[in-house]
C-alpha cells in the first residue's frame, strides 16, 4: 500500500469516527430512553 493511500484511508476513518461521535452526541442530548437489544426485541414481541 502506498503512503498516500494509507494516509487517505486513515483520514477517511478519522472523519467517519468524528461523524459517528457527533451523531451519538446529538442523540444523547435528546435525553430519550435508550433501549438495549434485548429490551427492543421484547417490546417488538420477538422473544426467542
């Protein structure tokens, strides 16, 4: 892998991480209930 390709991939990964972090922060600011996978599954009647 060329240096420029490595740097490009690293920058893209960092930008994706920052975008994900910003999205998580905005969701957390809403103070809405966050459900676990098990809670969501039970609420939807999808128990094992």
